[in-house]
């Protein structure tokens, strides 16, 4: 049996219409019919039978369909694995990551990796949530850095660090004199958050924190980058819950103070407004934190 027959059989089985399946496969109907007959000859069983003016799967066809899908998927994974092996031998490692990895993980691990493996070329691409997992499953990347990824079959997940959350406040905000802030304090406060599409797990975690605290989550705007998030906080668009490592990194021309009690400092690249950092304390057992994890095939 030739593997090239499998997608043709699956197409006919899913449409139960040879003409439509041929159109989907961009081949002629007579040619497709011939290929199906060859497959049936190789198997030694009829896979389709007449049903009025159409066709239907025989008992043998019903049994063979899920197995055909498994065989085709296995063949595709085998090809992807062979390609990854060839690329690894050629010295390439493809890494998927979110924005935060650029600030918190890569400065520590990339220089050390390049020093130890100078002949391996690193390539980077941004990927988030399900998109990162899809890229791993399809073999487009070799490993990924992400927030809060749960255990997944077929993936090794290695926790790297835990990060507390701090609150970024516009200067002059009513909470800016507080040493620490609870989730309840932020009820009905306008928040600037990383968009659900970019950071779905972090977004969901913030929703959970507010729900468990009995607080009202009021999202003023969603942004796609950490730089945008800090800039809009500085411009007075709202507060933000961010990982504790952010105040420790220079963003643009100026550095936001890392003093957890909240020393003032100029915030980020385009905004010249001043902002404040305060520690965030949750009164519930759920810890305010995030797990950095490496996800590799």
C-alpha cells in the first residue's frame, strides 16, 4: 500500500462524494476513482459501496478510516522529526518565546549557551499560548519559553523561576502612598493588561485572582507589548499587574525604579510621565506569581 493513497481515501471518506473530493485534492474525478480502486486492491477489501445516488463507507472502510488518519499523522510526524534531526546536525536551534522572555530569560541563558556551543545558530520567533504549542507540535520550533504552561503529553516542561506580581501605578494615583496593595484594592480600578491573544494564560490568571478576591476586574485597554503597557500606565490610562522583574530592566531611555516600596521613576521610551511601583499582596491563599518554563519536544 502506498501512503499517497491515504489522503485521497480520507478526502472521499469525509465528503462521500468523489467529485467534490477530487476538486479538494485538485485532481480529476476519474484519476481519483482509479487511485481508490488501487488502494482497495492493495488492502483486499472494498472501502466504499453505493448508497442510492451516492456512496457510503463499507464496514471495512469504517474500520480503516481512523487507522488511515493515524498512519498519515505518523508519517507527517516522522518527516518533521527527520527534518529537525538534520537541522540539529547542521547546528540550528529554533526558539519560540513571548515578550517577557526577552527581558528575563534570554539575557541570562543566551550568552552562556553561545559561549558553550558557538557553532549552533539560534533563531528566535515570538509565539504565545496555543500558538507556541502548535508551533512545537508542527515542528516549526524546537523549544519554547512561556508563562504558566500546564503539563502536556509529549512535551518536557522545566520550571525556571517564579515571579511575584507588582502594581505599576500612574503618578499621583490614590494608591501610590501604599507600601503594599491587595487585589481588593484594585477592584473597579482601570487596568492596562497584556492582551488575551498575546498572553492568554497570564490574562486568565489575573481574572482568577480578581474572582477569588471578590473584586471587579475593569480592563481599560489591552496592549501587545510590555513597552506599550508601561507607557500607557505612565500616561494615566490605568494601573497594571506585571511581573516583578520588569522594574529591574531598562526599557527605552530611562529605568523604572526597582524599589518595591515604590520610588518614583520615569517610565519607558515614549512617555515622559512619571510612574510608581508598589508591591502587590494577595490576601487569599492563591500565590501571586508566574512560572517560567521551557517547553521542548
